[in-house]
C-alpha cells in the first residue's frame, strides 16, 4: 500500500540465473495507479572460500561471518540467503 494514498502497489520480479558467470539478473516490475515501471538489476555472488581468498590477497587478516546484520551467527540454511562479514586489517 502506498503510505500516502493507501492504494495498492504491486511488485513482481523475474530472475535469470547464470551459473557460469555466477550472476542473477532480475527485472523488478512495479505497478501503481495504472502505471508500470520495470527496473533491471544484476547481482553477482561469490562463494565463502573465494571471498576469503580475495580478502587475504587484499591484505586483510581478520574477518567474521554472520547470518544477519545484527551479528547473529551464520548457521547455514536454505532459508538464509544473505551473509554479513566484518573485516579488519
């Protein structure tokens, strides 16, 4: 719902995964009051070991992996799709 008008806002997306390039290409579609807008977005993922190697090669020597932005432990789950890292030199 729009916070000022109370009219519904519909949000949909489509996603294409490319396992070779480790990317996801999204197209977000927003519909409001008879108007439609499409917004493209591309994300790239890297695996934990790949990220740790990049950190070491960049001169970082300390890092922690978390399962949420507020520091909850990462427990590994099909329902957790984001990870949060704290990195220091």
